[in-house]
C-alpha cells in the first residue's frame, strides 16, 4: 500500500530516501514526505501528489539538510484522511521531537485521539497515524525503542512503522504488525523499508521483521526484540534481484517492459523443474512427500486480483491433469465466511508480492484451524511465503507495474508444474507427462512470437478506445482468460469491461450487446470450439462486434478483429491466450492517455483490509 524508507549511516540520507521513494511509488502515490534529523532538530517536507512534487519543494532547504545522515520517508495511499499536504507523512508530536511514518490502520485511533486531546494535544492531521507520534512522545524518557514499545502496547491495529527522535539522531526504530518491514544491512549503515525494492540498490543482505517485532537501527548494526521486550535472533537473507530489473530501461512504462520480459521470466519459472526421465516436474519447496500428496482429496486456491485469476487457471489445470477437485476463491471472501477446513484438502495461497493482507489473513485462518497450506509466491521471504513455510517460488523477477502481467503468467506456469506433479503421482500417463513437459518448454518461444504481433493488437486496441463498455467471454478454461482480460482493461484504461462465462451470456448480459459494445471471445481450437462459435452467432445477431483470441486456422465466421496465438497443449492454452489481452489493455490505455504504471485508486500491494 504505502511505502516506507528509513536510513541511518554515514552518508547523506536525503538522496537515499528520495531514491527509495521513487522505487516504492508504485505502492501508493497520492502524497509523499521526508523527515531528516540534523543539528537543528527534525525537519519535515511533505506534499500531496507524486514524489517529484515533493522534490520540487526541497531545493531551498537542500543546503541545510544535505548533511543529515538519519531520516525517514513515506509515499502514501490514503485510507484515513484525504490526500493532502497535512495528511501526508511523516507526522510529528507537538514539540517536533518525534517523527513517524506509518503503513496500516490504527483501529483504536479515535479512542487514543480523545485521550491525547484531554492532555492538550492538538492534532495537525486527520490521520490515524498521527496518534503514534504523540503517544511515543508521551512515554517516559529512555531508549527510543522502549518508548515505541510502550506506545505500541496501547495500540490495536496494523502497522509498519519507522520512528525518529530529535534527541537521538543516531538511532531509528522500526516495528511491524501486519504490514511489512524489511531491514537492509550495509557497511556502517542500515536501511529499513516496507519493500525489498527500496533496498536492492544498496545491499543484498536483508532481514524481514515478524509481526510483533521491533528493531533498533544504528549505523553499526541492529537489535531486534518482541513487543514484550525479549530479544529475537534473525538470520539475514540474500536477495538475488538485480537492481537494473527495477529500472524502466528504454521502455516508456514498466507494464510494457514486464510484458516483454515474459519469455525470460517463464524460463526462470521452469528452470531446473522439468524432469525428462519421469516426465514430471521437480518441486523441492513443496515439502510434501508423494504419500502425503496422494492423500489430498481436494484443492482450494486463495488469492486476490490477478493472483486469484491465476489460481482459477490453476484449478482447471489441477482438475484436468490430476483429477482432484479444485476451486479458486478470492481470499477475502474465504476468510470472512468462517470456512470449513478439511484435513485432506490442500490449500494454496497465491500472491505476487507475498504481502496482500487478505491473502495472508486467509493463510492464518487455514493454519489456525489445522489445515495444510502452501504458497505460490513471487517475492522470496515475503510474509505469505514465510507464513506458508513451503511452496513454489514463481521467480518472475520484480514486478513494478501496478497491473500484473509477468507474475500472472509465471504463476499460471507454476500451477502447471504443480498440476503435472500431482497428476504424475496419480493417473497421468508418462506419455501425457511427456506431452506436457514438451509444451511447457515451448512456452517462452511461443510467448515471444505473440509479442512480435504487437502492431496488429495495437490496431485492434484503437477500436476499443472510443467505446464505453466491453465484454469478455470464455468457456471452461477460457473463462479465467476472459476474467483477466477484462480486469486488465478496466484497471489500466478505466474502460468498463466485464467477463462472463460464454454460456451465461444469454442469461443476462446479452441484453446489453449492441453495435457499440465489442465482445472479446476467447476461442481456442479445442473441444469447445463449436460451442464458442455459437456464442459469436448470438452476439452477431444483436449487431455486437466480436474480436476473437484464437489459434491459427480457418474461421467459419467473419469477425471484426482476430488475434492468433500459437497452440500449446490444450491444458496450457490459457497461459498463451492471456498474453495478447495484456497488450490490448496496454494499448487501449495508451490511446486513452492513461497513466499506465499508476492507475487511479489502485496500489500494487494491498497491505490493509
Ligand atoms: C492489487 C493489485 C493487483 C494484484 C492484487 C494481488 O489489487 O493491483 O494487480 O493482482 O493486488 O496482489 P498479490 O501481490 O497478492 O498478487
């Protein structure tokens, strides 16, 4: 959601914090701020708008603050209080001694505000976060970490928090409960951030805090402890992301760059995981032996947004290849309906970031009730990956664009590996396994050939730019492709787009089909080809224009637009059929002049409820 960066060390903090904010801007981008501690105490700079708007107010003060070597910074996605200069973080206590930046939601903020107001505190913002600065300042003097700990004992809610004290300019304190905090270990310097992306330029050694943990950072190291005060021992992880992967390079947008990265990303998902001897996949991180996997009677997949849709593709794959009943459900729906947890059900949590609050809460609900859960996650060491403790890392590389493209494709590929593995333990024949291994190996090259067709897809996108509504329909394994195509289009171009199972068209949406409403029909050449052709006839009978995403070969019906993708194994077709719809959404967004990498009201990683 929002992004946090903190620095304490021997170098000027300002450029490090600004660079970190730019890295995190994809997490939230309605306001930004920085606080630095120097000889004149704490100075804060904050501004609604983008990080570049914040930068525009810095030059006057630059000379004064450039030597400060401790600071905290924040980029915000508003929850409590509208985006404005005064609601932007950092927030200060009334004497300007304590500065805080906070991600998450303080649930008892109203009660704490009332209590602080009785003590004469006047609030400078409408945020729930500001109470933290006043509370910490009100704690008995001593070590900053003890004051933060004492204040947090009065707080209910979620937080990722960084705190600075004008009287202890060599110290930063960070704390975590439900919102990620990662420490970066440097040479005579320490970093903190809500996301590894802000750290990889400076260090590859990171430490993830757990919920209920605090850390005191100084230039020469860090100490971690629990909310109750006991020390904790952490083992640093080495991050393998190259810092360049987080740059746009020659591309205009991260979304376009990440679409292009898909052949390589899928190759990484597959690397070392295909077994040509037994025609299956090798998934070391599952930590479930074949006997345990044989006992699974059902699979339940949980995720949000594109991760949920990737899970829907995964459910089809598992049912088809392993003949285990499988179903995907939005993680938020699942956790709120007091779900029945079955001992012979395998629960799978899916997340690119590994930090989505609802998905993490669903994992905790399954675990609390004794269910077995594994993660299909992109970010190594993330909260969901750690909460699951086992699973499959997707290895898509860092995804910066708010709308998911390569992570979606790689997650679907990871599901294919899992389905193959489960299938080959059960009844999937070796020849079938061989067919799928070959099809998986062909995916990167096939994706590259789809990307080469961009000019034709861009031309079709022009015809969507002027319409107000669009439909996407698909059958069986084509339905998640329709769902993801519609989601991409509305997220990035704001064009109203809905997905329906093709068979449902005549049960409602057909009433809305007219000459000005295009429908994208997912039309693989599979057993349902003829059925999908009938759907197209139904749409044509209402003068609706149809664009098909299909396989090469003759079409018995004339359509307004046609995008061909290479044929894969039928089970893997959704992975390829999805790719041109990413390009379609991208080009509609370009034609409509949208801010592709920062769509309005959305955030890359939703770490609040
Ligand atoms: C947000 C993003 C989506 C993403 C979803 C789940 O809503 O805008 O693009 O699919 O979160 O994110 P996750 O990191 O859990 O995959």
